[in-house]
């Protein structure tokens, strides 16, 4: 092989190497920065790209997809001097490969340190109860602060989440006792409220019962008064009829009226539970004589059946005729 052949082979190889060095294929999801003599010149997007061989070189291969950083555990002192252990996670995405390559030295470490510092700052300004119950608020405040801090680096922090907040063991025990006491308190309050409602319902029932009883007594009294009124009206009417008969000269009607009252009085004495022996006065014979006279009047007026009823104590209707005289009272 002559010297010309060797030169040709070397030249061809040099051309091939030059072409290979000048053609760059960037994978999807990445951006490559190009440096010429150490100075940034351009950014290669995904696909086939051409550069000047031997003068340009690839500076940094930047991942443009969303990435996650695990924030390590750290102890944080809250506003009320309680120490808690906190860890978290951050999601970010690069939108400017040149800034992410040349504005910060170690991107991952910078984001981690910045997030940890702001966790201490945000949670240190809150009480323990707020730290434990306002996790969404903590995440929102961290995201707002960290995203504003990393924007000059060509980054966008999408989410920051606090994974775990671990209080001290003695504090956890105290919180458990507090929660138990609170639940016992709620149970006692509910029991007292139930007892109160029960007493109220019983009182309302007793009140309604008394109202109904009073209404019943009122109705009964009204009915009794009405019955007495009717009886008084009947008595007044009977008295008026007797008065009219006397005014017309009918003495038998008066005798009958008095005898009827007399018999009813003796009937009440006989029905009394404390009455064992009834002492009849001498005037009782006059009353019997009056009954005999009434019987004779009834017999003369209405016949034998009415006279028999009169002797048995029954009432007979009075007429306008003048009855025979009643025998005089025996002394």
C-alpha cells in the first residue's frame, strides 16, 4: 500500500469522524446545552441537531421532565417550643435548560436545602396544633415561597408536600390523654342532654295530663251545674204548679207535694250507711194519713189502679177539681 492510499484512508476516516462529531441526536424529554470554547452558545432540542465539530461540545444534558426530590427528615421547633420531626417531597420541572445549567451549581442540592430552610421558617411560626391540623396551609405557603426563590434558575416547583410530622413520644401520649378526656366530656354532655330532654318530655307529659284532668273537671262541673240548673228549673216549675193549685183552692195538691218531700227525706235516712235504727216521730202518722187521703182522691178521680199506686208512694197527676179534705194530724 502506497503513501497516497494511506492518506486517503486517513482522510476518509477523518471525514467520517467529523460528520459524526457534528451530528447530535437529542432524546425526547431532554435539552442539551452547547459550549464553544467553554462558552454557552445554544440549546439543542430533542431530535437531530448539527453543531460545528471540534469547536462546539455538549455542556449539560438537562432533564426537562417533572422530577421529584425527597426532602430528608429534620427537627423543627414550633412557636410554642414543641419539637417535631418533619420530612417531605418536592416536585419540580426545568423550563430553561441554560439557566438550570449555569445559574446554579448543584440544582438538586439547592432545591433540597432551600425547601428544608423554608419548612423550618414556615412551621416555626405556627403552634403545634396548627402544624398538625393545617398541613394544606403549610404546603401552600412552602410552594409559594420556594417557587418564587427558584424561578431565576429556570425551574418551576409544581408541588411541595409534607409527608410526615412526628411529635415527641411524651407529647403523643399527652395528646392521646387529651383526646380521651375530650371524648369522655362529649359523652357526658350527650348523656346530660339526653337526661335533660327526658325530664322536659316527662314534665310536658305531666303538664298535659294535668291540663286534660282540669279540662275534665271543668267539663264535669259544667255538666253538674247544668244538671242542677235543670233540676232547679223542674223544682221551680213543680212549685209554681203547686202554687197555682193552691191559688185555685186545691189543698190536696199542696198535701201531696209535702208528702212527697217527706217520703224522700225518709228514704235518704234509710239509705244512710251509718243509720241502723229509724225513730219515727208522731208527725209520721199525719204523713201516713195524708197518703191515705191522697189514695182516696186518686181512687175517686182515676180509679182503683191509680189509688193503689198512690198508696205505694207513686205520684199521680193533679187536676183542677177540689179533692176531699185530708184527715187532721194526730197528736
